C-alpha cells in the first residue's frame, strides 16, 4: 500500500497511516461518476501543464500533496508528474532546484552546486536523469554541512513517525 502512495522504500508505515485513512475516506465519499470526473480533470491538468511547458512557462515544484503523502515525499510524485507532462527529467529537477532560485532572484547563492553556494544535497543510488523515479532512491543527504547516511535518515523517519503517532 505504501509503495502505491508513492512513498519511498524504507519509509515507516506508521508515518503514512493518517494519509492512507484520508485517501480511503476521499474514495468512499465519491461514486464512480465522481471518480471519472476527477480522472478527466487530472488528465486535463496534465494537458494544460504540457501546453504551458511547450510555451516556455517556467515551473517551480512545490507540492500541496501532503494530504496523501508525508511532507516532502509528495515532491517525488510531483517530479514524476512533470515528466508525464512532457518535461525531461532534467527540467523536472530544475523545477525543484534552479528555477526557484531564478524566480526569487537568489542565483548568487542558491540553485546550483558550486563552491561558495548554499546547498543541501540528496545523494541518490541511481541517476534521476535516466529515470525520474530514482529520486526516491536516497542513499544520503548533506544538510547544513552535515552528512546523514541512509541509516541515520531511517532513524529520523522512525523518530518522526513515533512523534506523529503521539499527537
């Protein structure tokens, strides 16, 4: 079930239980007609994004998908949606990195990996340019000058899941 929600492997099930319940309740209150309308709306949105992209509109990733995905993990799905709308994997990644820096006028210190720039990095096990789904294959993260390996990330996810189940 977690994999079908787009959550990366190794993510503690307890962290998504609330999202699963919300998704199931969303489905329960909609009949087949509603679900078909939702599907057509989704397909139309992909077409609109495709046309905007072809027209040169600059996109920034910034998902509001937390209703169905734990915070942060909806970005993986969003990047895949960009690719399904005709973006190259590089363009999808730029929507989450370079484009926000350009739009906010922060390219002097953000948006690319270069000496002297501010950067949090995600170290992946496989190339996202070959398959955008590889953004889910996180081996480690560098943030605020500190390296967090997969084991530490899993520990932090478990800790967050435990805290979220308490409140």
